[in-house]
């Protein structure tokens, strides 16, 4: 059996759990066996096959709590297809295990894929910062000869809304960077030590071309990942041409073509197979799995806490409204009581005057009565 098929047999029909986790981690180790022409062919086949095939592991990954929570956060904010987000998750969890550096996204629109990566990074305990680069005001000028997109496409993004979302969900590892890549990326990349993953999702020839040229010198020396969202989309021939230019200039070969194009630059560092200590790997992996499970558990508790806090907030709001209504009604009751009291006093007063009148023998009261009697009786 060829070694890639053998690798696939390790993950075929696997359900979510430690065995799949261990296999995926192991298949991402760059050994002299699986690095071919500057990329990890085994890891590429595993991710592509796992996500595209019926007996693959897309359903199992969909049960991962870190993936689920990140997906939930990104929902409604992203145009990126679910398998592509899953692939970014696999690259981050297994491909970047132990690598120090940051993640840069060229093309963030409403911020969904950046939010997704930021949540995955924090839940996996990665130190990486995620930089989300965009005009946040729509496409700039495009290359009319190559691109289908035109200036102003995607102009319904809002940096204010994205910042509020980041604040609300405490995604402290996510930094939106507003402006044209050409204006913002050079200074940003200058201060980053290494880019472990560049997610290039900007659809048009000049932007993809610029992004590759700008980020390439900063790619992590162990073989950073260049993931291109759109060159194989029907509407993005310009993006494909920029990738073809890159292939011609630096001669890269793709590590993966489904669900999107992934390259490694520079070529991944290779570990010789004799260097590979099976026992040490198993011990390290069981610790990693325990840690990952503990983190996922903490993540779950945190998200339960967040939703309970939100519910408490709602109850408090309702209580405040009810309290306001109660205070208003009490005031009205008090005012009515006061009016009643004033009326009672007036009734008492009138009654007293009436009784006095009845008891009076004063001629001023009796004289008119006597006159009336004389007029009526004639006596
Ligand atoms: C397809 S959208 C990105 C989708 C996003 N990743 C998501 O999760 O939905 C492409 C974005 O690239 C941005 N863009 C393209 N060229 C750019 C440039 N030169 N500078 C800044 N932003 C650019 C556009 O503004 C647009 O928002």
C-alpha cells in the first residue's frame, strides 16, 4: 500500500475523540518520508481527503467544542465556506502545534474568518495574535482586464461593528487593521517576528499579488502556511493568476487543493525518521490530548458562564422595568389617597356646618322660616 493511503486508513471512519486527535497530530509531523517537493504531502492528503470524502472526518471535526464555538461566533460574519474554516482549524491545531508566530489575514470584510481564527487560537492556548487587514469600506480599484470584482464590492462592512463584537466577546488576540494592504501591511509586518499562517482572501489580482510579496519574507522558517481562499472560485481568475505568478517566481507546489489552495513557504523543516521517537511522541500526545480536553472543558464552562451572565443581565433589565412600573403605580396610589383624604376632610367640614345650622336658634336663621310660614298659612 502506498504510504499516503496507509495514512488515510488511520483516520478513515474515525469518530470524534482522542484516537482521531492523536492520528491527525502524528500525520502532521514533517518527516523525510512525507515531505515531497517542499511540502507535507501526507498532511495535505489527510486534510483534503478527510474533508471531502463521505468516510472522512468532517462530521467528527464538527463535534469538536473549540471548532463549534468558533463557528458559532463567526456565523453571519463570514463568506468563507465551512470546509475552508474547518481546514484553517486543522492547520492551526495540528500544523502549527508548537510554532510561535502570528496569523495575518488579507481580506476580512465583516471579520468572520478572523473572529473564527482568533477564537480557535485562544481556545487552543496559542500565543498567536490575529491581524485582520481590510479597507472595511469595500474593494479598492481592481484590475479591469483580469478581475470580475469592481471597486466598492463588499462595502457593507463596518469596522465599528467589528470592534464592538471583538470587545463584547473579549477577543483580545484579534487586531483589525484598517486601510489598503499597500499602506498598512509593510509597517505591520515589520513589527511581527514570524507569520505562521497567512490567510489570503482578497479575490483580486493586485491585492493577492501584493499580499504574497509582502508576507513571504516574514513566513515562519519552519514552513509557514499560505492559505488562499479564492483562486479556485469561478469569480476570481485574477486571484488565480496572482498565485500562478507566485508559482512561476518561487516554484512552490501546493500542499492542498481542496477545500482551498494551501502552500508552505519556505519548505517545511524535515525531521529524519530515525529521529522520530515513537514512545516520546505517544507520551507527549497523551499530555496534549489531556490538555486539549481540559481546555475544551474550561472553554465550555466559560461559554456557559457567558450565556448565564447574559440571561442574568436580561432578568435584571426586566426587574428594572418592573421596579419602574411599581414605583409609578405606588406614586399614583399615594396621590389618589391624598385626594381622598382632602375630600374626607371637606365632607367632615360640611357636615359640621350642617349640624350647626340644624341646632341654631338664631333669629337670622329662624326669621326667614317664620316669614315663610306666615306667607303660607296667613297667620
Ligand atoms: C471576500 S472578502 C473577505 C471575506 C472574509 N475573509 C470573510 O470572512 O467573509 C474580500 C475583502 O478583501 C478586501 N480587499 C481587497 N483588496 C484590498 C486591499 N488592497 N486592501 C484592503 N482590503 C482589500 C475587500 O475590502 C473585501 O472586504
